[in-house]
C-alpha cells in the first residue's frame, strides 16, 4: 500500500474546500513524485472526490505508463485515519 496526499493546493476556492485546485508548485511536486512512484507496480488506484486529489491522480496517470485508472471514492474525502483503516479492511 502506497499512500500519498495531493499536491499543494489553493488556499481558498469560491465553491468550497472540495473545489480547491493544485497550485503550480503542487503540480510540479506531483510530477516529481511520479518518477519515484513509477518504480512500483500498482494494481488498484484510489482517489478522493476533491478536485485537488483528482488532479493529482490525473497527473500521476499521465506520467506513469502502467498506472490503472483512478477509482474515485467519496468516503476518502476528509477521511480520518480510523476511517481510512476501515476502508482498507473492507476492500476485497
């Protein structure tokens, strides 16, 4: 299991927290991260429904040749560590 957070995002967005997008610094950091992550095989790829998380997933997908499509999971947005453990325990 590899866990990563989204890249650096805007401080505020008129639509609310879930609509905040990555900054140029955040996009650059994720592109750099993709070089490290490309060394590992990935069977399944999850992201939250937050715009910045989906943008992060898109950058990774475009940079890592064999990365599967991200599965968007609403329950990962604003997820606590306890909820995250429950999410993983409930995977098939």
